[in-house]
C-alpha cells in the first residue's frame, strides 16, 4: 500500500524481521540516533530492495558503506554550533580525563580526592560547567600540594603509592607547575564556557572508558632507567584520539577538534619540556606524531575541493 | 555526485531508483553502496543542489523522493560542459 505526503510511517503489522534485516539494523547503529530515527527505515528499505534474493548476510560493500557513512554522519552531526566553544569544551573534557587518569591508580590511598576528580569529569561530560569548577579547583589544589609536598587541606602520607594500574608514586615524575598547568587549563576553559551563558552540550560516555586506559602504566617497553617512562596504553589512547580528531576535521571541514588537540598537546608538552635533558628518541618520536596529527587536524579543513560537486 | 545529479534531471526519484539509474547511466562502472549514496544525497541536499520533492510510505517505511534544483541543474550542466571541453582536447581530429 502506498500513501503520499510527508507523513510518518504507518504502523506495520507485527512480523518477524529476516536475518538480513536484523544484521542491517545492527550496522545502521553506526549512524547517530536522530538520523536513524528519521531515515533508518528508508535506508533499510533500499538495502533490502538492493539485496540479492536469498541473501542472509550483508554484502561487504554495503556493510563498509554503512560503517563509513555512519561515522561520517556522526562527525557532521557533531560539527554544529560554535566551533571554538565546542572545541574548548572538548579540550577541557580531554584534559580533565587526563587529570583523573593521573589520580586513578591512587584511589585506594586518596579515597576522597579521586572520586572528587571523577565527579568533576562527570559534571564536565554533562555540560555542568558551574558545578565542575569548584570540584576541579579543590582537586587541583590537592594535586598541586601533593606534587609539591605541601599539606594545605588534609594530611596525606607522601609519597602516595598506587594500589593498581601503576607502580610509580603519584606525581613522581611531575613538578607542581606541570600538574598545575593541567588544572589551570580546565579551570580557565570552564570559566570561559560559563561566561558565555549558553548551554554546553553533553559528551559521550566513552570518555569514562578512556580514563582507565590512560591511567594504566603498562605494558613495560622502555628501559627502567628512563626518566619519563611513557605508558604504551596511554600512547595508544592519545594517538587514536588525535587521529580521530584529524579525521573529523577532514570530514567536516571544521576546526573544533584541532583546537582540542592543540590545547591538549600544549598541556602534554609541559612534561616533555620539564624533562628536556632526559628525552629519548622514543619521546621525541611520540611527541612528533602528536604534533603532526594536530597540524593535520588544523590544516585539514582547508583542503581543496577536487571539483565543484565535491 | 555527477551521475546522481544526471539521474535526477529527468524526474524526482527515490534512493533505490537513483541507485539503479546511476548504475545504468555509468554503464555499470559506478555502483555506490547505500551508505555512500545517502551520504551524497544528504550533502547535495544541504548545499541546495537537490531537495526533497515528496515523501511516501511504502510497506510501512518512509521513502523520500529527491528532485534537482535550478542551482543543481546549472551545476551539473556546467560540469558536463567542462568535461566535454576537456574530452575535446584529446578526441578532436589532430591538426595536420
């Protein structure tokens, strides 16, 4: 039955979806929820009409097309609103996640401050910048105090030893200025976002999964005598995040992800500058990779259109 | 994108019909996946090169028909002229 006009789809009688339909529906999850709600059935209709009779598994070309199309649609969907404000919020989220990752292995010995840091990240993820500010300020004061060996808020036995994920004492390889820089960036960003008096968007819950991966000090791969050991898992997380940011800038021709990468790289560079005399080729190569990805993200939106229809 | 716009010059079409027309017009050389095709349609729609002509509900599923706009028609014709001029450089009889 066919009806015309821009109406909602009519309720179809209950039926069992075929294996192919179920599998295509799973692939359509690559698309953002609003797009799926508006056009998911339309795409499914075309996919099923295009499929060979008797097929139960999606064609490889169609599956790849849906995954790439879905990711592209998600990126375009994200590139809305003020680019600098959204990029700043993204940068604040990333640095706050790194701040929490630094404290997470010490949750057993810092049972108050680690949850406070997690609450700060949670508030940032939900776009509650005013709530995040005091939580970040308190955690930041305590973190800088631990790095400097001061006891302004409560007594903490120094050095703080980890309970899991790491085997180094807290801020054993960081100075108070380097720790303060991470919190100062978050606090400044929160102030700027709060001063706009406009709603701040929420961020994905995937940021919570990033924290333990960035907190893990392993697997061991550098010499034990290295002054600034780099965590392989953290390197993987950061490289993947910077790579995704560059790809998003390329696809959406938008700078918001480049801004976030640049701010995060500035904060991360603080530790490299602090250990400038002890850096190995691995350190410089890794920093170079992050720099190249950030520059790639910054220049990607300027890429030329191949032709007038691109 | 070129073949999508070329397919829409005759009449408004829905996704599956566009896919079949693109394959036919290109002699089977261009067969975009559904994900790729709808990515192209969304981008052309955002740029005002095509627009939704009407929506129909078939078997309980929404189906959008797209039509080319005047800007889109001018754009695809300009692109065709450009390709014709480029092809003429190679295909015209060599001056003796």
